[in-house]
């Protein structure tokens, strides 16, 4: 976390103005300022730790798509932020057309995904071209093993996003 010099200057300005204030008021102000700064430092430490550890859970990102003969190829970035491998890891997707009507359904096997690893997996959605797809819904988890979580219990560990024109939903 970067130091915001303007914020520090604003926080310290009252201190300069308090040189003629009673010692008790200055002490109270300094105690409050120290408390606030300690809180900011602890927040920045937590943020740095989270950034160093990477994402917690399982992050799925629909990164891009491209038309192929007979459908749409999807590039799915899978980040395993857990300390255990995902194996098996098979997902049930439902594809929606531009009008929001179900176009097709497919199961995608992403396993194995080692702990702390980010992988890119490609799969084809048969039928419509990419421009004719509005969304992919992660409908269910067909199979998953992540430590003490099995099957559908892994769904609580998943978050999704999309960089493509096709939305990825939970």
C-alpha cells in the first residue's frame, strides 16, 4: 500500500496547530493519531499478505473466445488458490444465446489443477458462434475433490469473472 502524503499532511496539520493547546489535549490527539496509523498499517499488512498468497479458493475467468467450425472455443483461466490439488474437477456449464435462451449444455473436465497453480483450459461450445452466446452459467459441479470438500460442496470455493463478451455466471 502506497503512502498517501496528502493524507499524512492533513493528519499532521492539527498537530502543528496544537502547539499552544494544553498538554492533555495534545496527548489525546497523539493517542488518536497513533491508533489510526496503527490501523492503517495493519490493513496494509493484510493486503500485502493476501497479494503474496494469491487468490483464496478457486477462481474461474472466461478470458477469451473465438469462433471455430461448429461453435465457439472458450479459453478458461483456472486459478487454484487452495493448498490442495483439484482432482477430479468437472464442471457442468449451460450456454445461453443472445436472447437468453438455453443453447446447449456441456460438462468440462479441468482436472488436475495443482495447488497454487493457474492453468488455461480450452473447450468448444458446440452450436452457436461466439457472437450468438450471451452467457455461460456454471450450473453445477459434476465432480470435485478438494481436501475435505467433495462434489457440490466445492461450489462454495468458486468465484467467476469474464474478460470476454460472453458473461460467466455462478
